[in-house]
C-alpha cells in the first residue's frame, strides 16, 4: 500500500503498469463504429465472449422475427406463431446444424435460409479469426520493482531500479528506455509537461532471462543533475520505463511499461540483494526481496533470504509504505 500526501492528486501520466488510462480526454469526437477491430482485440475476454454472445442471440432473434413475418407454413413442423420454434430453427440454420425436424417450405423461407446461412459462415469466420488474433497477441510477464532508488555507485549518484522476466524463457535483444517527465514553465509563463531521456549504463542486453538492474548515472549531463527529492515532488516528476524485446518462444516483439512517481524514488537507499545460490550451488533469485530497499547507512543490510528489511520511509515527504 502506498500512502500519498493529503490534498495532492496522483500526477501519473500512466498507471503503475504503464497503461495510459489516467489521462482524461475532452472534446474528442468518437464514432460508434470507429476502430471496432481494435476494441475487439483489446477488450477483456469476459467482455469479448459476452459481446459475441449478445450478437449471436440478437441475430437469431432478428431472423426468427423475419421467419415469423412469413406467416404460417413458412417453416414446416413449427408451431403457428411460435417465436421459440423459429428462434431455434434460426440457431440450427446459422450454425449449419440442420436436424431436419423443421425445414423451409415457402420461397420466402428459402430465401431467408440462404441469407442466414451465408451470414452464419461470415460470423463463424470472423469470430474464429478475432479469437485467434487475440490468442496470438504477444504478451510479456515483466516484473518491475515497486520503488526506484538513488544511491552512490562508484562514487556517482545513480538512479537504479530492477526488472525481471517472470516467464521461464528468454527475451532476445531486450532494450530499456527511461524517460523523465516533469512540469515546467517557460519564461513566457507557458506551462507544459516536458520529456527528458535518461541514458543508462546499459540500455540493451542480448539475452534477458533473469533480472536486470537499470542504472542511470546522475552526472552533469543528466536531467536529474542538481535535483532533490523536494524539487522532483514540486514538479510532479514521473519516470516512465519501457522495455521491448523478442520473445524467444513466439519470435514476436513484446512490450512492457512501468511508472515511478517522485515519491516512489528513494534517496540514499539501496536495492536489497536478490541473487543467491542454493545448497547445491545453483544460481537462484529470491523474489521475496525483489521490492525491498534498505537505507545506505545499513550497509550491513540483510542479504537475500534474511528478514531484517523494513518498510522504508520517505526522507523528505514523510511517506511510509508497506
């Protein structure tokens, strides 16, 4: 849980997981059928299945009404005026089932059957294609640390956070982009959010299989040079992280995003060690320490597998986290 200062709304451009759902849009003209395919691909599975079910029922109901307009005798063995019988006949026709208990007898009914059979082929093909496209969308299971830290590394203040691949496969040619976003006001009094690229000591790796600690040296060329926790909090600073790479299993490019607010960046803290070895000598990662950070003063901080870490307190804003 993260406690924020009272009276200060969240300034995230993106959500913690990197989704840009925190931005409210005004004045946008949207068409009801604009980007239908994109919406079908990005909506949740329960929503997609529910929508397809509603469309399926609606189409069968419309054809049942159309058969009903054909009068008695249009569909053999259907009870006169029975919407239920005509609905179930429509289901059999749309799905190309054809039990034979009910069948068209008039020219009007035959024409409707031809139209419905054709639409049934299109509907099945479209639902199958969209379902396959949804299954084949590349996804990533990338884990980012909840907090970033700024601590000396080889005598240089360095912004650090860690990321890991939760899948038991490898990501090839992985790359990290880190961007600082903060409020600025020009000499003319114009307010805007400005983006700064933060260069990393190592921004790409040919093989990303375990964990990766991203490091940005805060030298004279860094946009963070001369900044403090107070100045970053005052300018609503946010650090946006984007990771891309190729999934070795599917040979598709994957993307992952994350966001750190200024109050989620801890000064003079260090990341707790997560690398260790098993009694058999095998290399291991202790994910229970993945989000743990300790003050630099506790240089003898517990290594992976110990229980001496604690919930850090923000040194300036007085925000506690657990």
